[in-house]
C-alpha cells in the first residue's frame, strides 16, 4: 500500500475540558460522533435558511407556510420520521414538478459526477413529473445533507414553460489534503493511517465525508476502549485548505497513593508492608496513560504476592483535568502463623499406614515488610522424615530482571526402596539420609520461559532401621560411590522451564542439568541431565494428555541417585521403582480424561518405561540383583476430584506381568 504523504501527525499537550465529576471526559465512547452531529446540525441549519429562501422563490401557485418550515426542520433526531400531526393543511397541498436538477451554488453542473449521483440518489420524494409538498422537499434536503458529503443544500424553484423546475444547489465538502492529530501519545500513527485508508481508500484528494469521518473517530475511540485506556477524540474540525484536525485527550497517571485499611473496621491504618515493595510490583507508573486493564492486572499481581487479603484501585480527579490520581486500598493478611497437616510418601510401598506423613510448619509471608518468605517445616512418618528451612526473597533489590533468591537447609531421611527394594539390607529397613544446603537464583528471561541457577552441597548415605550408617546392601553391593559411609558432593544446578499457561491442556517443558564439582578429592564428579515435556489437546468433551520424560548420568554417582522407574508418577501398575533403576531412562504416558459429574473426572491411561539397558551400569547393579525387568508398561482407569491441593487421583492399573494395584496421588503427574 502506497504511503499517504498528505497525512501529518503531531503530538502535543493534552486538552481535556474541566469537569466536576470523574471521569470528566471518558465515559465509554463518549459521544464519539459529536463532531459529525454538530457539523450535520450546522449544515441543516443552513438548509433551514435555504428553505426560507426557497419559499420566497416559489411561484404563486405554491403556498408559503413559513411556520411549517421552521417546525419541520427541527433536527434533534434527523433520522426520525416526521410526525404528520405537526403539519397543517397547507403542507399537504401539492404542486407538480416537471424537472429536478442537481447543481453547484453557482447553478452549474458539478465537476464530479459521483457527487451529483450521490445527491440525486439521496432524493426520495423529489422526482420529475411528481406532485410535491413543502414537507417532502424539506425531507429530501435533509437527506442530501445527511449523506455527509455536502456542507450546503439549497432548493430553488424556477417557473418554466414546461412547468416548475426544482434545482438543488449543493456545496460539497472540501477535499481532504492532510491530517493533524494532537495529544495522541500512545495511539500508533500507523493505526491512524490505516483507519483513514480503510474508511476512504486513498484518502488524500477525496471529498471529506462527515459520516465516514465519524466512523474513523469511532474506530479511534474503540482502540482506546479495547485496551482499557482512558482516551478518546475530544474535538475535531476541518480547517481551511482541507486539513482535518483531531484533538485526542488521554488521562495520565499523576500520583499513586498506597493506603492500608484495617481488616475489621475498614478504616485507614498503618501497614506492615513497605510501600516501595508494592510500587515495584505495579506495571502502572506515573506519567503513563491510565489503563483499566493494566490496573486489573496490577491488582492480580499484588494478590499473588500472598500477603494481601483485598486490593482495590480507585481513580480520583485532580485539579488538572488532564491527569488522574490512583488510590490503592490494601488489606493485609496475617503475616505469620503455624500450620499442621499430613500426606502420603510415594516411596513407601508396603503396609496400609507406613506411607502416612504428619507435618508441622511455621511460615512468615512478609518478612521485614518486603514480601520475603521464611518457612520452617517438619514432616515425620513411620520411616521417613524431613526438616527444612527455606528463605525466599522473590525480588532482589527490585532489579529490572525480577531475580529471586532462595536459601535452603534440609535434613531428610527417605526410604531406599525405590532403588534397593524392600527390606533387602542385612541390617533391616534401608533409608537414605541427606543433609543439604544451597542457594538458588531464578528469574524469567523470556515470555513463558524462566530459569534457575544454583549451588547445592549434599552429604548422603545409607542407614539401617536403627540409624546406623551402612555401606553394603544384602547382596554385598556398595551403597555409596566413594566407599565411605557418606558421599559428599557440590552440585551446580541449571534449570529452564517453559509453560504457556496453568491449564491442563497447556504445554510444558522442563530441562534440568546438575554438575558435580570435585573441589575436594573425595567429592563426586558427575553430570546429570533430565528433561520432561507435556502437551494437552482438547478432543471435544474429552482431553488428551501426552507426556514424556527421560535422563542420563555420566560420571561417578551414588547408587541411590539412579533413575527409578515404576510407580504412581512413572509406570502405573508397578510398585515404586519396581520396573528398574538405571543410569538412563525414558518414560512415556498418555491419558484421556472426561467429565463425569461436577468436579469428578474419569481417566483412561497407559504408561511405558525403560532403563534403556543401563541398569547394569549403576554401581552394584541394584536393579539386576533384585530381578527388576528393566522395562514394562501399565494401563488402567481412574477417577479424579478437584481439591485446593490439586486433583486427588485414585487409579487402578494392570501391568504387563498380569499384576494389578491401586495408586493414589495428589496433583498432576510430573
């Protein structure tokens, strides 16, 4: 499309009329056609005067009802049909018209035939050899003006030998020669150019059509409304020389005030959260054009911090009608407290109650008033236990990359049955004890992508049921890579996560890499890479979910760090880790879910997993010693119920060994 050289864009200061109420100039599509209506009204007033002149030019055979003309030209609603009860008997007297012509104000033919055709096409009553009343002539004058192409339409009657000749003398609008747009600070100039081209084709050199200009103004106002921006065309005019001038009014954010309210009384109170902690979360900034949609996103962002119970943003007028103040009312949640709960350990496969875990925790959601999190938790079961301290700063010093930091210290004891089977130690039940400490940094680096980098120290070893360290299992195979009671390692971690939404039918991809750093001779040196992906599809009322995961380890690593295959989040139909454990692995799964009743869903699924023949390469070959097949598949049915913790899953699965078992889980599969 050729560039329109006749269009000029100018940005200037905002000109919003003062008003005592808010928003003073920005109700939805506030009279977006004021310009067209006022211009049409002006032209219709001129047409009213032309009717008076027309009446004086009429031959004596046509009655002269001046009062009738005045009443019939009341164009408060020019589209409405005239009320016949307003007109008297004189209005119904008809005179035969022999000829109807369209001419310019000098009585000559119009230079542009399409304009003459447009005016003639607007005439409904005035036809050659027709008997007309004054009211019908008035209505056709209005119709010509309402085409938007003419600034004047004056009917003139001439008495000729053949009868009365009715001439509509019209004055076309100016030709468009350029555009001046003032105050459009956020409206793209490309949008303006396209809006005029869409309405007028190659706009420059065309007659200005007031009604089409009104459509352009509506499209500009619609652009602001669709984006939730407070702005509109507040004034428009046609300057001499065919220049159209648009003045756009946009309300800028003047000040943002944070106000805390009491949870019980609703009265202003002193808050615990630092104001800069709130302000740094806002997309809306001082000097921007106020956006209602952006304000809504700001409210959602503050609520996701987890420290506010209620958030509202209220626009307030200022002494300068071109600006707006924003008042953000915040109701804080209690910042800290104790909690208790329970769960199930997926690593315990025997006994009806052996997998139950009780938990007790203390958390502080708003440490130092800066939205920093501190969590201390203790989980304890019949076999396993975890004590964890987590400190998180979700936004370090308000850097522009939104980097977060997590410091973690953990002491855990978990069952070793995933890799080493059940009760296969000559010392009884085998558990893996780990002491872990580390620091991680995370941040989003592209839309839908986030990354994590960290450094973690870990000291891990096997223990018997009395808590005593052991270095060999029942088959005299090693339980550590170093041959000592504990393996020590310093791990550099990198992780990248992609997700397009939190919906079940979304895409997800996670890539994780861990590198053992042998700063000391006894520290383990290895590289571990794993990945998992998930893609959902809507199939009418059903949903198909496909997922795949895999990984590989190179170097020296502890046997209990091998990839375990089988279980609730792996291959269903098998116990946890019963398919195999390897240096490499791959697991694929497909599920079809469908709604049943309310939050209840039914599920059909199938899983397959393999150690890719890497089981014997694990130190001590724990899978081969325990007769694990190394590959297997399972299938079955299940039901799910939505809960605040995520979906509760109850599944019944069959495997390729003709065994069957129930699986219970919380949340979606990893």
